C-alpha cells in the first residue's frame, strides 16, 4: 500500500480498514505506525491479510494523531494471492 499525506507533520500513523465487499470493512483494522517516506514523499506498507487465495480485498486508510482520525481515503481493491509457505495476502 502506498500513501501520501499533505500535513504529515501532525500524523502519528495510519489505520487500514479492510473487508471482502466494497465499502464494508468488517474484517479488521491494521495499525500502520508512521515510518520514513521514500524520496517522493510516499509511505509504503505491506499488509498481510489472512484469507484464502484469489479473494478481492477492499481497503481504505485513515491518518491519525494522538486525538483525531481523518476520514477514510478512497477505497482500493486488490486480488489476494497466497504465496506458498507465507502469510496469505501481500497488499502492495
């Protein structure tokens, strides 16, 4: 997952919400603590989602600080592909 944020100096991290249907994030959330961006200001996270192979996963992300959370981002979807011997889904 690749993220950018305009006011990053106030952000402490991101939360990824995901589910198996568009707009329905009933599966779980994943905390993504703030890390260093690349040279283009992009934050890249890999998310392992424990589901069977070839399932479409829908994800939206929020940014948070110590007291607030932003609205959800534009939803993205990816086909979940299981790699033998690895946790189920890698979400770039």
